[in-house]
């Protein structure tokens, strides 16, 4: 069971260091962290790569729910997609784990 991190940069000026530090402190290895830039928000190519690489039983860790998606309906869509593939989600700022 692998642990993946997902960092999404919402605006060009945003510093990713804090998100990285939080993921590393949550035992996510640096080579399993996927980065999404503000310019790719509509298609989420890195999120799609992560989904293709992850296997049932793996966990996706994000620092905040807002780092997973652009809006609440998209977040629900992504969470359903992950859970349908038996991939757990850990949201650090909510101190919550979502699993099947």
C-alpha cells in the first residue's frame, strides 16, 4: 500500500513549500508527491497521472480539501473517483481519513 501526496498551486504566486513540508511530515515520500500548477487546473493532468499509478489500498494525502479540487462539486467528483478505486483519502487540515 503506497502513500501519495498531491500538491495543487491555485495561484501563480503561491508558495508550495508549506504544502510540501506538511506532506513530508505526514510520512509521504517526496518521490510520490504529484504537483499541479494553476495553469493546468481545468484538466488536472498530474491528478490523472496519480490516479493511473495508484492501486486499490493506496492512500492519497492532501493538506486541505481545497488543494484537491477547484470547487466543492469537483471535490466530491474526485473523492467518488478515488473511493470507487478503493483509494483512501487523508485530508490533513481536517484531521480526517476517508476510506471505503
